[in-house]
C-alpha cells in the first residue's frame, strides 16, 4: 500500500522519489515525497512489529507456476476462433464463460509471459509500446547508474507454453488482422468479447488486466483468490531458479535488482511462501522409489537432483 501511495505522489503529483523534508528557505513549507518521510517509515516499521506480535503473518500472492501456465496455454489453443463483430447483451448474459475469445486470450498469455520471463511489474508491462518489441524495455526496478539493460529472449522449443518469442509472433499476426496501426501500446483495451481497440494510445488498464486474469483462472478451474498481479513476478523468479537452474546472482542481474545483492531476504520472499503450490508431496521426500521427473531437455536425466 505504501508503495502505491509513493508511486502516486512521485509520478502523478511529480514529487519525485526523495524523502519528504522541510523547504530549506521557506519556513513552514515542505517539499518532495511525503510517503517517504521519516515519520511514515517509522510507523511502517512499528506496524510490522505489532502485526508479528499479534501472530499475523504476511501472505504473498501465490506464485504462478509452469503447470498453470501450461493449462492456460492448452485452454487457449482449444478456444475456437470467433467471427469479428459485436456480441449482443443477451448472448453475454446467457454465456458468461465466453467472456473472451482466442484473440484476447492470446494477448493475455503474451502479457503473462512478459511478466514472468522479464520479472516486470504489471503496471510497467502494460505500458510497453510498439517501439519496445525487441524487448529492450524502458522500465526496470533499479537503475542507479542510468542506462537500460535489454532482455534478450530466444525461442523455447521444449516448453512452448513458456516461449515468449512464439507467443509474441502469434499475437502480432492476430493484432495485424484487427488493427492497421500497431504503433502505441502492445496490450490494448479489450473491446467486446474478442477484439481490441484500434486506438494506439488506448491501452489495457490495471483493473481490466486483473479482471481478465481472474476470469482466465476460472476458465481452467483454478481458484483466483490466492493470486494477484504480483503472482507472475514471483512465479518468474521461481521458474528461473527451479526449472531453468539459474543461481541467485543471475536472477538478480536479469531482473535488475541491486548488483551488490545487499538484501538477500527479498529474493527468498519471491522463492518461498506457504501460499505457493507444493513442489512435492511430503511423503515422497525420503522415498527412494518416488516417481521420476520429466526428462531434462539438456542432459535427459529424470532424477530429482538433476
């Protein structure tokens, strides 16, 4: 909540990211961001301590895992293509499950993968424009020394449901069928059940994204309550560590976190939470005959230590 307030003061009210303080020359006047004041910081620290004493645990949004992404991918390719045109209110009321078609689902899948693979915040991903299709994105979490580090992505033949390149190519062809001008926002406002806005400045809003995400989970029979917009960033961090076998340093460098890695607790919060889906059944941890894993696409091993 404090991060949202700080962002509001900093961006919308143009107060920056410097701590709130008294004006050096005008008595009684304050400058900079009030949400970053010492008083608010002290309050937030004391609030956390009081919550811990009362036994309240901080719950993170459940991480999006590869299995759920595969279910979404399977569902999308099982979705029939709809004819371009308006949908009557009567049909919408009679078929609430048909809230979106193949075009909208494809756009959402691309957005999910951008969030996961590039470890981006959802509000930053929604602002990606046509000029960023090389994925040299203008937003990173920290850039103390300036400059923009691009995200180099490649096709993933072994995991097509996690392939950002393939998904972007599919969405680009679909978008060209609906819009003559593809400049502006990549993720456009949803129009009807299976169309997007032709206005290049008409991007998808945060509220619309969250609503579509929840409907998408309901499509595959997953309870959307434990999930949130931060689920993809947590899920991407876990995917890179558990599936791609990246070490912590590589993940921090790729995600744009501090190079000196001075706060290791942050990445562990991304990797571990009681709210996440369990990796293995408890009775199998010490079982020498537990089921094998899927073969590694690099070495072919199926053991759990691969």
